[in-house]
C-alpha cells in the first residue's frame, strides 16, 4: 500500500465516478482492472491510496449546482481490507450525505455493512443503490475465483440486510466463465436468491468474460493452477479474442431473462444503469420536507 495526492477524484458528467483506491487485494482470477490498458505503474496488489480523496470530493461537490448520483467501485473495490483502517470510503460517504448527493456503491465485500446506517441516511435524503457482484453459488468454487473476499452466500446476506432497510440493490452476475461457472444450475441458484432478497435488477453482459493483455496472462496462470488443461481449451476455442462467450450462452440468457421477468427484476444493462444514474426530483423534494 502506498499513498498519493491525487489531482482530481470525480470523472464523467451528469453522473460521476469516484475511485478512492487503485489496485485490489481481493485476488479475483478474472479481474479486468489488471489489464495493461489502465496503465498501472505499480503492482496491482500494492494498493494506491488517494489520501486526499475526501478533500477533493468536498471541493468538487460544493462547486456543483445540480445534485446527481456519485458512483464508486467500478475500478477498485471501495471496501478492500485497507478500508477497515483508513476509512476513506466512509469519509467520502459522509461528505456525499452532507452535500445532498446520491450514491451507488459496487463491492464484493461484507465490510459495506459497517456503513449501512450512513447509506440508509443517504437513501432517505437523496438516493442510495448498493451493487454486489455474484458469480458462483458454489462456495468452494468461490474460494478459487474470488479468494480474498467473502463468499456469495454471505454477499446475499448483505443484500438481504439492505433490502430490510428499503435500500435498492443491483447485482452484477458477471463474469460467467466458460466451462467453469456457466451452468444453468449456477445461474438459476443465483437468480432465485436475487429474487428472494428483492434485487431491483441484475446485470449480465452476454454470459461470458472479457480478456485483455495483462488480465489474460493472470487468468490463464490461474487456470493452469486450478483447472489443468483448461487454458489450452480456451486458446483453441477463443484464440486472443476480447469477448469470450460461454458455449451455452444462448440457453443461459433465456433462463436469465425468464427468471428476471417472472420476478420483476430489471435484466437489461441499460435499464439497470438508467435506474442507478437517476436522481429524481422527488428525492430532493422529500429531503427538503423531512428536514
């Protein structure tokens, strides 16, 4: 872990993204953020900490006339191990609350429960959406794919806790790894649990994964370690393709759409992103009357 003073903290327009950390300690074997296109100049596990993130965020939000959603977690999980000590994510959430903005948080970690009261306050005064990644229902497989973070069943418990608070949730059911977790049983088990805990929407990008330079090498090394012979099967079928769809993608998509439709869950990525990006006027009006 090393500390830097960042020049800025928000990216985008209309809605904004915020990454307090760069790199990750979760160790997921498929992580796209390892790709060389993101120009990491340090080892991925050597977490870069933007130590001035709260100050930058405070200044940025005070300068914005229109309230909007602030997203975090798209590149690096805001609830990695170092957050327990540093609490930069919590400080940024406090600033978002104080300035009347909404927030959407993407994580794999149950550490987010530490801040559930704060996220509840944001949801009542503006809007909060919690996003959770679920890739496999099999706990033993989860230990291989995502070794340094809580398992899927624990993440579902986290989703249930947010549902009890009336805080909307969205699940990223991605990546689906060809010949590993691309089974109807896996997809059905995850989606049935999503329905049970009233997930608002589920994001899938075609029942597969993406591999780029940097990410591909790390993933293939993991295949050699945990799934001997599977790397060669990948190379034979996909070559150096960027998008690797499951051979069973068509059937899995049908199952996915059917379960989502039957349970009233959004299943189109654009619909999920639209829901997360919107901060309707009624939220602002409600917060004014509640104060």
